[in-house]
């Protein structure tokens, strides 16, 4: 065979081989060979788990749980390569009549039973919201909701819920924010609201746990300018709570930054937005030795408008969470049992427009921010500070 014939045959053979390989690529990968370099380049980078957050084994079976938060906890265990947490924040609201109370209680009973099955403690945040809108604080104090709240707890009892399965209940969270329908009451009235709600809870579940959570910055009940919060004493909000009724005190505080289209400095110092002195003062007044901090670190904020969106690097988020640990350790050194509840939900597509999460749909092994969570959880475990999580 002549040289030019050999070359032609080789070219034909190579073309046929490439055609066969391309056909196989389409069949196996759904793309042509020419797109493979881009496909490989676009694959999410894998990040190894840098350390085990805990020496405890992971909770088994969470990925098959019915509850979305329990399933999400499985991904936190993946990020940790071990046990991550056994306390999850759960949200609920208030019934507007006895029929609704029974329905809501039955739904909550299902949740509580599954949490008990996996030995996960629920931190139940009871927001002052009913199906007809925000609960008027003065209406609640007048006793309007009492028969419905009693019906709710009675149904939980009827459904077989035990005191230990209840976890910890936190009614009227962050009552010192102007978000709620609280214009008709004074800060001192908050204690009476807690006495009423928790009193009904403990009528049916006397050994169950309860807590309160206040924001670190206090606002006038009629002032909706979020820049006007003051880091002042929380005693007015706790002074009328019945002694011995609540078991712990929660302080909420988050970092903040202005929009990208605005000037000004952000607030990233946890010593400011999680002032341990505010928590200590309130806890001492209540006579409790358990304090928990509700906080987080955002990846992106003002996400609904590109011109306003800001992004925080994983390194900065690591520093922010390190500041929260510092405040917890200060309280721990003064004799308090301390936990941090990490608010970690992606809320970038709703009105809050903030992404508090540490990984996207590809999971923790494909996100550099997952190592931020891993190191945070590891340090808390080493310091014997509890880690609680909210994510769904």
C-alpha cells in the first residue's frame, strides 16, 4: 500500500473511531466529545472533610426521616464526618380556635415522635402568629387564646407525647423587635405573656422545658427603622416572669451589613451583637444557669437585587463564627452552661433575601464554606459548648 493510501486509511479509521466514541459519549453522558472539557471543568470541586467534629458516631438513619430538618441534619453529619448535633430548632405558631388547635397538635405530635425516635431534641419556637394573622399581644394577655392553647396541649397529651419528648418550648421569641403586633403592650407585659403560655404548657407537661429568647438590640414597639436598635438592658422584658418557670435564657444576635449600593460599615463584631453581659444579666435575674445564643454568618445578603447584593468570603464567615465562640466561652467561664444555635437556612429567595447556608444543592463536599461549619462545630465540641442547628 502506498504512503498516501496509508494516510487516507488512517484518517478514515480515526474519523470512524471518533464518531464511535462521540456516539458512546452521547449515550453515556448525554453530551458530545467536544463538550467534555467544559463538562469536566464545570464539575463541582470536591472538598475533603478536614476533621471529625466529634468523637461521637453519627446518628443513624436520618437520611430516611420524614421530617425535612432531620434529613438535613444528615448532611451536617456528612460535613462533620461524625455526629454534628442532637438539637434542632423547630417553628410553629398559635391556633385561632379549638378545632385548629387539635389539627395543629396532631401535626406537632407526629414531629415530636419522630424526633424522639432519632433521639434529637426539638427547640420549639412558638411565634405569635395565627392563621388569621399576627397575634395581638394584648388579646393574648386578655385570655382570648387560652382555651385554644389549652386544647392544643391537651391534644398533644392525648396523642401520647411525654414530658421528655416535648424538648424546649420558646413562646413569643424576640419580643423586643418591632416585627410583631405588640404596640398595645409594654415591655413589662412580656413576662405575663410567658407566665400564661408556659403555665398552660406545664399544666399538661409539668416536667417539660421552656425558655425565652430576646434580641440583643431592643426596639420601640412602634419604631420600624431597623437602624434604631439599642443594646440596652433586657430586664424590663424578664422582670415579671414567674421565678422558676423557665429553664434557660436565649440571646439572639446576627452580623449586619449595608447594601452594596449604600455606604457605611457593617457590624461583624460578635461582642457587639451578642453582648454576653446582656445575656448574663437576664439569666441572673431569672435564676437560670443555661444560656443559648442564636446566631449565624451569612454568605450573601440583599440577594433579590443584584445592585444591592453583598458577598462574604468563607474566611470572613469563619472569623464571624469565631467571635460567637468567644462570647460563649466568656459566659462559660462565669459558670453558665452554654449552647449556640446556628441559623443556617438559605433564605435568599424570600423577603429576608439572605443566604445563611454553608453549602448549596451539591452538598457539603462541594462547598468551601462547609469547612467553615466543620471547624466551627469542632471548636464547639472541644470547648464543651453545645451546637444546635436550624435548617430546612
